[in-house]
């Protein structure tokens, strides 16, 4: 089993407090250096910088973790991101995502449910206690991190909506606002992703509001995203504004753009190469070193005990 309680986590795998505090202090030092007036103006223009550092005060102390890899430093996790709405380079989201306003925020639930509704982020945060889970996070470009994500199982929100028996898939739609986002050409915005219902209901699938004990930074998909740890990262939709329950496999952004490269399921599988590179190994970005460690890729990203049964009888090379 890869899920452990906090008491099982070796101290070597937790980001040192001084490292995390130094990161926060460095951000505050930048604001202090602007002077009182300049800092106030900057914060008015970038309100989410403050929100991204808000503590999750109701965080449950029980913890899930993977015991074989160190936690990625928060500055790495928040500066090396895929979020195409803010640019195609890994550094673009951290540079541009401050423009996105995440409060107020609403999430619309629609489709094949008994209780379609629109919820505020505060309502969603309050459904269940928020817990922290340290998950492997594997990107299709063959790099990976280990991040403490904060949220609760997506199934809790799904149960509130009461899906109809005919609902077989869940589709996620992300924010697409040209006033706040770069929205590169060539993609039919908004970004969409989807899961089969049993995947969405799996206890590992996390409705996520924070990382490292604080609310999500904009570039991480604030204020609400999902984390599906046994799938490649693009399946974990960011900045979600709509969840739709449907009876047929929904279209998803990358599968529509390049179906030969990005399958609907996109389970982490070292035996299925991307057409342009191997998936057998990954660059583990768990330190601030410029020399990342190369490690073998694990089937289902190491979560096979929890998820493999959902794909029994499927051809995981065909249904990649």
C-alpha cells in the first residue's frame, strides 16, 4: 500500500519548515521593498498573491503520502507549471496567473443529476473537512513531483449533486476569460477534461483547494481543481467553473487536439510511449537542484493497488 498516515512519514520526506518559511519570507520581502504605497498598489493589482498564502485553518492532520520520494520544495511546485491559459512555457503561469480573479468564484453543477445547482467556493470548501494528501504528480512530458495537496475526495461533492443512474462520465470545464488569461491560439477554449464515473468516485480523486497547507496559488489552478494522481497531469483540470454529468464519453481538450498522443484515459503507463518520447522513465523534480534525478515510471504512477481493478479486462495500450 502506498497510502500512509502521518505517523508513518519519514521526516526526510517532509519539506523542512525553514525552507517553506524562507520561501514565504522571500515573497514578502519583495513586497516590502516596494515601499508602503507601492506594495499597496501591487497588492491591488495582484490580489491572489495574498490569497495564495492564506492558511487552510481547518486542515485535517491525517495525511497520505508516498514513502519512497522526498516532497518537492514549494517554490519548485509553484514556479514550474503547465497551465496553457497563461502561456506555453513552464514559467509563464507563475508570471501571468496573478491576473486571474478567484473571488468571488462559483461552480455550476449540471447535466444528469437530481440536484443541479450553482455553488460558491465557500460553500464547496465547507462540505467536508479538508485533509492533506502527499501524492506523486506525473506530467506527460516525463517529469514528476511529489506535492502535499489539500482537499477532500471529489465523491463528496458528487454525492451532493445526486447523479442519475444514466450518468456515466463527469466533464470538467475550466475558466476561459480573455481579460485575465493569455489563451494561446490553436485551442478551442474553455479547457475541458473528463473522467469515467467510477474514476471520479475513487477515493484517491481529490477535489483540491490548496497545497502545502495554504490555498492554491493561481498558477496551480486556484481556487478549485481536481487531482487524479494515477493519471498524467493534464487530466487534473484546473480553475474549474462547471462540472457536467453526461451519459457518453465527453470531448476533452488534448484528446481532441491530438488523439494519437493524448488518450481519454491517460493512465500513467510506462509501457505506452508518447509518440515523441519514452514514458519508461521520468525526471523527479523533488529538489531545487538543476540536475533532476531520473527514476523508472511506475504503472498507474504507483497507485495500482487502489485503481487497477477499474481497468480489469481493458487493453491499456489501446485505451491509453
